[in-house]
C-alpha cells in the first residue's frame, strides 16, 4: 500500500499503545508509516478536548502540518480522534476515520461520573456538551470517509449500538466484549480489510 497515507492509531481509556500489538501483527507492515501516540488521560480525569490537542500536536510533530492521514480510534480514542477532526481542524488532513467501539453517541457507563472529578469520562455521557457539539454540527466531518465498527454486546459502550458515528457505514463485529474488538480474529479480519482498502 505504497500510496496510502500514514496511519494513526489512538488508544482508549486505561489503554496504552500496546493495545494495537495484534493489529500491527496482522497488518504485517502493509500500512507504513504508522503512529501510535501515547495519550495518558489520568484515569479519565483529562478532558477530551485537551487529549485531542495533544493528539494533533503529535501528528504534526511526526508528519508535519499538511500530510494527509488515516485515523483509527478505539473506545475513548475514537472520540478523541473525532474531536480533533471536527473541532481542531483535523478534517483538512484526514482521508479516512475508523471508529471502533467508541461511544460516539454516549454510554451509560459514563453517566455516574461528575465532570469535576473525571472530566474525560464525563465527556462521554449521553448528551454531554462535547457530544452534543460533535453530533449537532457535522460540517467538521465534510470530506472525511467515515465508518464505524461496534460490538452489540459491549458493556463499556452501553448499549453497544450507540458506538457509531452519525455518518458512514456501520458494521457490528461478531465478538462478545469491548476488548475483543481489537483482540479477536473475527474482529481483526474486517478491521485489517478496512485499513487495507484502497
């Protein structure tokens, strides 16, 4: 895939870049260059807007200000990536955005947490100010090829069918848990196919 742009993989809450080890093995060097930034979030206390800014800074430091990229975000990482794309100018350099198990429409598991304690988790509540802003004005996704993968039985993004973007195709993956979305062969196969799509 010599003509494909660089690929950026964004991890979620309580994760590190090692989350993508199995996906990297399956890609077998067919997507290069590859950036997997570490975005520590203080157990969910760091606001998503701040994490999105850090993501954009690492993308620019690695690839310069104009190089087009593809971006895959897992779980909270998908909301971080989407925030950067829609609210911080990332759409002007993003060809393709793949959301995997990300609470793009909010999750019930975030509802109990107050923003003063865990701002990043609170950003993923149903109807949070951030998600309302993202879902009300979709101009920030103009020109970006979007797709969503989700687990119907997901207990982290609850209910699982809410882990989808408002634009683009949506594909349930035949796995039983949130973590299996990036671990199970039945999930990795379609994800790799999407990442290798011309």
